[in-house]
C-alpha cells in the first residue's frame, strides 16, 4: 500500500527542519571570524595555564577536552547513528572526571550520555515532530522506571523524616544518582532505535574485544594502560568471544582460536587466580553456560563436566573461600539488608529517592551503616515497590525480546546470530549478578557515579538485542 500523501508531506517537513537545523549550525560556525577563533584559542590556553598553576588539574583536563567535544558534536550531528560507538569509546578510553565536592566525580561518559539522550529527543522533535520509539516490549517499563525515578527524587525529599539530618551537598549526590538511573535504560533504548546497520554493531564488538585484550595485559603484566575494565567488563568480553567463536562461521579458524583463548585467559584470571571476586567470574560463567546450552546438549554437558571437575580438583580452596566469604561477607550483607529494611519498610510506595537511604543511615546508624551490594534491594529502597515493578518488568521484557531475536536468527551462523546469542547470554549474567552487587546501577557511596564508565557497557550491549530485533524483523 502506498504511503498517504499527508504522511509523506509530514515526513518531508520534519526532514527539511532537521536539515535546516544542521545547515544553520554549520553556517553559524563557519561564519565565525578568524580573530574570534584565535581569541578563543588564546583564552583556552590562558585558562589552562591558570588552572594548572592553581593545581586544579581536574578542571584543566576537562577544559582541554572541550575542543574535542565540539568536534565530536559536529561529527555526530551528521552521523548520529554512531553515537553508541562514541559513548563506548569515551567510557573505555577517555579518563575525564570532574570533581563535584561530594566524593563522587562526574565522568565524561555520563555527561556524554546525557547529551546524547537530550540530542536524540531534540532530533525526534525536529525530524519526526513527535516523540516516538520503535516497537519494543521494553519501552513502557523503561519509560515507567525513568518516570518513577524522577518522581521518587522529589517524593523522597518532600516526605523525608524531619529527624533526619541531610548534608548540604546531599542533593547533588541524589541528582547524580538519579542521572545514572535515568540515563542507563535510556541508553538501551537509544541503541535499539538508532543503530540500523551491521557496521555499527561490528565496531562496538571490536572495541569491546580490544578492551578485553588490553584488560588482560593490564592484569597479567601489572601495568596501567588507562582503560576501564571494571565491573562486568570481563563478562561481556567472555560472552562476545565465546558466542562469536561458536556461532559465526564467517570468522576464520585462527580467529576463533584467538577468541577462545580470550575466554580461557579471562577465566584463568578471574576464576583461578581471583576466585574471591564473584563478579569477576560468575556472570561470565553464567553466560558461557547459556551459550553452551543454546549451542547443543553435548556442549552443555561438557560445560557441566568441566565445572564439576574443577570443583572436585579445587574442593579444599573453594570450600575455604566459601567459608571465608560467608563469615566475612555473607553475614555482613545479611545484616546490611536487614538494616536497609528498617528504612525501606517505612517508604514502600516510592522509596527514599535515588541514594536516599544513605541520609537515613548517616543519622540513624552512623557507626553501623553498610551498603547493600544488591541492585534489587537498592531499587526497592530508592524507588519503592512501584519502581521495582517497572525495573523487574523491564528485564523480563528484555529477556522475552532477546529470546525472540535469538530464536528468529537460529541457524544463520553469521555475525547477527552470534551477537544475539552473546548479548542474550550477557543479559542473563547481568540479571544474576545484580543480586551480588550494584553492577548495573552503581550506588553513589560504593562504586560512586564514576562506576557508570563500566556499567554502561551492559546497557549498550543489551541495547543491541533491540537493534537486532528491529533489523531482522524488517528483513524477515
């Protein structure tokens, strides 16, 4: 059926408005006289000298990045579909941190993510003349969680217990925490709506594998290569490497062995040499199990045999580790969860607001306060049962959509199937590990807001499931 003339005219009007916006911006920049550009550069250098001489190195570094941000903005304006790639590069390789006076610095990746989401919404308003998202079961719960987070920020401050003493800078901590909680699911939607080609996905995967290689070098050689490899970095490297090796027949055999070597080396580092850190190996192990089960019963059986064999060979150190963790970590976490419930139980509807329960801790339990190290408990404490409902619905919807994509692409043995299986397995790993730490929504007083640098990896690659769904649904 042909498009209605009215729809075509509206689409053309939106496109013309966007093109006019781009042209006017480029003309305005091009019309700047040379002396203005020269004066700006002189002012920039002078400001750099002043900040450096005043020992304000963080601000000096931030100012030094401003020209690159302007150039990046101009490039993205014409190639906005590459914004997830730019965000991934920024999070991994650009160590920009701005002090906030709260002990929780603002990182460049969070600032960029906020800017990208704002520009995406602006682009929709100008180009489409309406706010619209591609169909996804994750749209409603993601937007619902974002809305509830913003409401809980106000709600928690308006209805705070009068006996609670709130530091003057605490509102800035809450705004930073709310920004992370709002932007994280928004990034997943952004990836799903902007990426329409396989090229961007391949670049993202390549960057993540590069991060994995650099991370191994940092760990085994004990050197700092200025790359962000915290949080669930290794889990995503393992999931992508294993999935590509098994499901992408377009890759030559030597590269498949290389990918499997990446998997083995990361497990050597996390599971053998650093078994105490569950977040290092558990989500990756879950992802490998999911990928193995999807590949074949035989491979999944081999996976289980290897796990059992490893457990039997290392029974004594594993049991000692479990006993140690239970004594020094398990009991304290149970106490932390119990303490949290004394606060959360009084704020069940919309919670205490982003990072809100910390204010109660500082007043009620100043010498006993402990972080929950659990994203699910954090979410119910900060956004109440309403926010938790939307959060659980969001991940349930993502699992359902991811499963549909994986099933649709089954048997293709190409990059898209490999990425779909890897991202789906990584998603399951994320759901499991959230019970053991704030690995998806970093808490302001544990990982701090700076943890967004590596938590955004998960939200970006979960978003590839949405992108693959739209790409393959349209071509099927």
